[in-house]
């Protein structure tokens, strides 16, 4: 089971500080998880510029120019944010019993561990 999933609120915990033009300390939602590369794409974090070659669409309009979009960052550089304290925290798993249609089933569930002073 994965620690970070699409839609989670995460905080960048490494890299340059915001005062030096970096993204450390920024929070954002996970847009995409690249499991094979162990990377995540976070909304509003790690913007890069991409130069796109000019081309034409079906309707004849021109495309291309300079685009900015989020680039993936390594999973180890982000931490999940605890929904109660709004601080980065670690993730644990516990088994819970779920009753559905009269049938009990044991399921592994993610939970935010108690947030430390400042992870």
C-alpha cells in the first residue's frame, strides 16, 4: 500500500527555502503519482518552463511558445500533511474491521501519526 496517493495534501520538506527561490515549505495537492520512478507531481510546486515547437492544430490555429507546468519531485522530498494540525507528518497503517452487507472484512487503513515538533 502506498504512503502517498493522488489527491493527498503534501508539503515539500527539502530543497531550497522559499526565501532563496525554492519550494521548501510549500503545500499542495498531489496531481499525479509516478510509481515506477518514485516521483510525485504536486500542484503549485517545482514549476519548469518548456519550449514547445510551433505547430498547427486541426482547425489551423498555431500552437507553441513557452509553457510552464509542474515537474515531478522525488517522494522522499515530500511529507503528508496531517489534516488536524496542518503540519507534515508520517503515515502509519492499521487494520480495521469494516462491515459491508453483513460481511465483516479486515482492511488496511492509512492514518496520520502524531505530528512532531516540526518534521
